[in-house]
């Protein structure tokens, strides 16, 4: 019987913390967006700097920049989806 009481307490605690979970998901979504913006801007900055120093590798730098930016964007999109799922649930 004590296991049932324990499970009821756990469920009640989860219900009480639901608004905090939504707040946490909203804050996490903002942090993810900010971090993705910083990451992509750093990638672009480095690619432009390398192109300015060695113009002959501009094509390779641009290709590497686009691939890296796509990876950062993909990870940030995945994190945003997880945050939205937490916020909606």
C-alpha cells in the first residue's frame, strides 16, 4: 500500500511542477536560439577572415562554412523541438 501512496505523491509533485517545466522550456528555447546565432556568426566570421587572408581558398572556406552552419542549425532545431515538446506537454 505504501508504494501506491508513493506513486500518488510523485504524480502530484509532477503536476505541481508543470508550470516550472514550461518556464524552463521557454528559457531553454531562448538560450538555444541565442547560442545558434552566436555559433553561426562565429563560423561566418572565421570563413570571411580566412578568405581575406587567402583569397584562393575562398570556395573551400565557403563550402566548409555552409556545412558547419547547417550542422549548427540542425542541432539547434532539434533542441527547439525538444523544448516545444516539453512546453506543450
